[in-house]
């Protein structure tokens, strides 16, 4: 189990690095979109390449951050039901869902998307829009993104099994990270004599 937990930590580190790198593409996408709009309004110039690169970048963000989102337990959950159960029951539900739904779905999509990429690459497929971009890099994003998701699903599976064996804390517990806004809100409440949420007076 120690070797599996070491593998899980390595996968977590990869997902964290990928996520923290990729989410900067949100800013780049916004800048490209704004620049394209400004040029269209002021210089009466635009290009389909500017539009398509935004789609490509959005695809990178969505696909490559799926594993990062799973690592941070920020995916859609049925907490309204599972919150009634104990932590170990929730871990069991996660194991079941990962083995029966998440992993088969992700493996199938990765498997089926690879030939689509290979065909697009061999044909050097290009967008049908005037001035559009080549297609195969976008096709490649799908198998890579789902491979990252599969890796993180394996990591989460290892952590749930280790938790059931009392080897690690509950991986479903989110670590609360205070930011500057939270600190400011707490200072204001303190000055007004109010009790911060989650504490006893």
C-alpha cells in the first residue's frame, strides 16, 4: 500500500502542476477575445483563427483541468444525499462510482478518441473556415485530457482504499484555505463584535 500511496502522491503532484499551469489559459483566452473584439470594432479586421484558438484554449482548460478538479473534490456530487452517511460509507460510494462509472467512461472515450486524432493527423485536417487552424492538435487534446483524468481517478481510488484501512485521513475533507478576503471579513466582524461563522461565542 505504501507504493500505491507514493504513486497517488506522484499523480496528485502531476494534476496539481497541470491545473495550476493550465488555468492561466483563462486569462490568455480572455485577452485574445478582447483583442479580437477591439480589432474588429476599431480596425474592421478579424480572423477565424482568433475565434478558433479561443475554442482550442477552452478545450485545453476543460479537458486538462478535469483531473485537477477531481483531485480537489470540486466535481459535481450528490452531497445532499451522501452528507447523511459516514465518511467511510462515502468513501465506499466513491470507490463504486469510480470503478463502475468514471473509469470505464474515461477509458472508453480515450480509446475511441485516439483513432480520430490519428486520422486527422494523417490527413493533416484543416478547419473548413477561411483562415482557420489545423484540426489535429485539437483532436489530440481529448485522449490526453482523459488520460490525465484516468490517472487522477486511480489516485483517488487508492486514497479511498487507504482511508478505509485507516492509513490516511478522509480524502473527501476539503482543506479550508483562507485568503485575503476572508481575513478582511474576519477583521470587520471582530471590530463589530460579531462572532466569525463556524465558531462558538
